[in-house]
């Protein structure tokens, strides 16, 4: 197979990291560097909104609500789009294979995101749903519609049972959303409010987030009627039952796995240094130390900011901050100019805790309830608007 495009910078993945990186490459490169953006979808997924399974359940096929087509996201920017599956990356030959086609590159940005980590727990992958990918969120929304519609026709005391596994921000957001969504209006029948249990596992609930946020999130979850089961890991998931390590079990009609993410297999298998969960270790220029001109951005990397000694979190906020730096450094490699280091300053963090509610810390101030939800909604809207109207 021969190379099919003029070598420039190839960006793998059009999520928060990849889309921003491609934009910055065209902007900072003033259109002089060919940029190719590759993704398996012809659209950019607003992944941070995928916990909103109540909203998705209103019409699971209405993809435009949480995905922006490339025709809009790339407008008439000078970016070549390649829709297909990234199947292989040959770092020595400087080529990537996308759905059977070979593309040569001079610079590469690996922005392939993350996939669920099941930690070898039997049944976790087959018996649970997930919201880390759009298809997963759509399937979960469809399942929830089904059990809610059944509850409308079933015995009066029978509430649908949902178990959410994972006590980080994704698990918290999903559990609270399911508990507070207006299911009767969503399914158009007198559906019953589901009984939602959140199994946080051995890791402390919302570990790593500010104490005030955690306190308010706990209180809001209680108000939403979510039952917290803390301190016990899930050992096995069978059909309709999550077995915990203390011998007890949690019955469910629908289970959701939110216990963490890892690098995709393609990234794990690259001949480069890896950190936890198969993430790529990068220099402070976000470059792979062994492969000059190859950069990692977003969920695929592990990077400890030397100025704070803290690991940069796997969040959209971090991916959006890293991408312009990686893009400019990719250009610097091609033009022989000095590379700039990446430094991370978190702007704040907000966790949605039920429809119209949230808890967070922004600019050093703890916010909760509807103001927190409003700030988060405005941030999401601002980002989505920017992606839909890139110029
Ligand atoms: C429910 C939920 C809520 C979240 N909320 C927040 C939040 O409020 N704030 C926040 O900052 N972060 C949040 N996050 C985390 C955030 O979504 C991720 O950190 C972010 O998406 C990482 O960006 P990325 O570009 O690295 O990966 P992604 O956005 O996942 O993009 C990766 C892209 O690569 C593509 N891809 C992957 N493999 C292949 C392949 N082999 N071939 C072709 N294409 C491929 C995918 O299709 C995708 O478009 C949330 C995550 C979830 C799941």
C-alpha cells in the first residue's frame, strides 16, 4: 500500500484534544502545513454531555443534540477529513493505517481518547452499560426507556432498579441524572421513579475533588434519592446482579459501569513509554520522548506538571488546554524553532448532581445547587457554540 496524501501533520481522533489541535495547526501554521484529521465518526462528540441519559432517552437517535458534524465543526477550514478506523500506527515508518488506507505523516498528534477499564471483573463488560462512548450512552438511554415503560404497566410497588458502579464524577453524574430525570414525560406513560444505587467501590467517593464539592455532592445525591454503597468493590457482575466483595449483592434491571478509563489497545501497544492504564508518557512539550515530532494530547497521556508536581487530570478541560501547545510544538518541530513547555492551571471543576443541580469549585469558591448547574450548562453551551461556529 502506498501513501495516499502529501505528508503534513496527521491528527488521530477528533474529540476535544484532536479537534482543537487541528484548528490550532491551521491557525498557527497559517494554512501552510497540510493537516489531516482522522476519526471513526464524521462528527465531533460532545462527550462531557453523555451523562445526560434522560435527555438522550427522549430521542436516542437524535445524534445532532450531542454531536457536531464535521461539515459544521471544520467549516471551510483547510483541514483534510479522513473518516475511518485508525488500525495501526507505524512510528518508525511515519505512517498510519486508516480503514485500509495508508497515510504518511511528518508530524503526528495522537488524540484517541480513552475506553472503559473493566479491571478483569467478570461480567462487567458484558452485563453493564457505559457512557464513555456515544453508542454506549444511546444504548443505555434505550434500556432505561424500556424499563421505565415496563414500570408504567407493571405492579404499583415495582420500581425499576438501576445500579451505577464507580464513585467518580461520571458515576455521580449518571446516577443523579437517572434518579432525577422526568421519566413519565420522557416515555409518555406514568412511569415510576427508578431506585438508583451508586456503588462507589474502595476508592473514596469523588476522590481528588475539593472537600466542599464532595460534601455538597453527597447531600444533593441524598436529596435525589440515590443510595450510596461505599467501601466495597464489585467482584463479579451476573445478569441482574452485581456481586460485592463482602458477599452481598445488588440486584438491578440496568447496570452502568463508570469505574474508570484506560488507553485504547492501539495506544497501549505503541513502542513508547507508558504510564498508568496504558497512557503515553510525554515530555513537558507533550512529545513522546522516543519519537520527536509525535505528540500525545488528552486522555491518552500521563503527564505530571513539574511546576505543581500534580498529574494533569484526564478531562476535556485539560485536553483543551494541552491541544494548542502540542499543535504549536508540532509546527516548531517542522520549522526547527524552539518548543514550548505545557503548564496546567485548572479553571475549576463542577459535577452535575441531578437535573438542574451541581456542586463545584470555581475560582477558589465552592458553588452548589442551581447556580453550579447554571455555570456548567453555560460552559457546555459556550463550547458547543464555538465548535458549531469555528470562525
Ligand atoms: C459522561 C462524561 C462526563 C464528563 N464530564 C466532563 C466535564 O464536565 N468536564 C471535563 O473537563 N471532562 C469531562 N469528561 C471527560 C472528558 O470527556 C474527556 O476527558 C475528554 O473527552 C478527553 O478528550 P480526548 O480528545 O482526549 O478524547 P475524546 O473526546 O474521547 O476523543 C477521542 C476521539 O478519538 C476517536 N477515536 C478513538 N479511537 C479511534 C480509532 N481507533 N479510530 C478512529 N477514531 C478513533 C473517537 O471517536 C473520539 O472522537 C467527561 C467524560 C464523560 C464520559
